[in-house]
C-alpha cells in the first residue's frame, strides 16, 4: 500500500494506523496532481477519498491517475455533492442560497475547498479513457440524528446527500 498526501500530519496518522493493524505502508509526501515519482502502470488500484475537493481542476489528477494505473486497473474517487455548500437552513428546509457556479468554499478554519461541475467530474474520467463502472451516493437520508442542530453539517446531510463515489476502470 502506498499513500500520497500533501500533509505530514495525515501521513503520520496513516503510518500509526498501519502499525497498529500490522500493515506495511509506504507514506510519501506529495501532490496528487504530480505523481511523477511513480512509473507508468505502477498500480492495480487507486483509491482517492474526498481530497479532490482541495484542487481546482479534476482533470489534472485524472491524467496522473490514468498514467500510473495499469490497463484494466480500478480507480475509486469520492466527491462531495457539488451543491452541498450552496444551501442554507431557513428554519423549515435547506434552500439554495448561492449560484452553483460559485464553486469555491472558504471554510472558517481558512481552508479552501472546490466544488466541481458534474460534467467535469464524469466527462473528465471518460476523456482520460476510463469507463464508469458504478456510482454510489451516500445514503444520508437513512441516518438518524435527533440531536443534530439545524444548519449544521450532520443535520444538512440528512436532507442533502453529502457525497458520492465513482468506481471507474482504465480501458
């Protein structure tokens, strides 16, 4: 297992978890938009959590993943639902309050997150030679959170799906 992350703190957590569970892991600090440290076709599987939310252009990552993934290899990538930061609780429901085109979200902790158009997400994969095998939406509507405060993340996820995963195969 090889882990690539931009933050040393995340890599430290990965190393500790691997040690705890008795797994061998190679943890490398790097940018997912530049995987030049790996040769072509180096991996059978690439799994990417919701980290795509921290880069402005998904196609940069897709190109690198397509290069390092062997033909027939599987790529799973997770995304936040693009409209999730465009809604606000009005006392009765979540309403769209910002245009979908405002795809940059500045968090209170200073982090910047990007939301990508669905056409860029899906067509970008197809353009890089991937076939889309499955799409899984998080079933937040099934969660029960009676103590969740209206307007908060947990409450919002009950009403507005937080994200989805795509499983694609390199052709």
